C-alpha cells in the first residue's frame, strides 16, 4: 500500500475540518438566521407547532408565567414613542434607532443573552402576521400575545411589538417588562 505524503495528509485534515465547519454552520443557520435589521427569524414550523429553540417545548400563552417583582426596577421613558416600561437594574437600554418602517429599542440583558427588542411603527406589528394570538390588556390597551414571548399592543395610533427573541430563560423578566409598559398620549 502506498504511503500518503505529509502535505496530502494536511490537505485531507483541513478539507474534512472545513466540511464539518460548513455542516455545523448550516445546521445553526437553518434554525435561526439574522436579517439585515438584526432581528431573529424563528423556525416557524417549530414555532407554530408549539416548539421553541432546538425543538424544545415553548410556553403556551395560557400557561402562567411566574410574576416578578418590578418595584425596584428602573424606568425607561421615550416621549417621542409615547412609551414607558420598567427594566431590571443592570440591563442596558441601547439608543433607539430607525430601521425601515420601525423605530427599534433594544434592551441588552447581558452577554449571555440575546437583546430584547421593541419595534414601534405607525403601519403594523413586526413579524406577527399569521401567528396564533390570544387577546389581553397591557397598560390599559388591547394587546395580542404569542406564547408569552411576543406581544403586540396598539396604542396612540402606533403599533408596539415586544419580542424576547431567543432568550427564553428570561421569560418572567420579559413579561414583567412588557406588563409594566404604559403608553402616554
């Protein structure tokens, strides 16, 4: 049997590593992909089937999310967007920016989590079309709830979309933030 040369062995190892890297990247990309706006596209087949990240069960809107005490939380107010809400101390609110037809407020809960996002538009909710919702009230305004992880509130002729993204372990805190929201005239 012929010996394989050192450079050929190196090429085979690098080639195999590249194939594995591409495969893993495609696997991750198929679950979640970032759009140019920085928002996350969920795997909607899993989402609509009641499954979250990696096929794990996601909370149902009818399931109770544990209440959190928000009395010691800080308050964020954006007068231009007629919005106030409470957030945990230590979380950072990034400056609001405009992406396409949406004003975007991002809440950074720390390095090991994805940012929580609030989209505000005069035209429509962000990524809520066609998703199963339940009705509720937030800040005295009618709201739509998608599995306690995505909320839409129509107030002051504006559409507010609260999106937890992929940080499902923050669900109680996210719901505390959302349910503390008020919408000034």
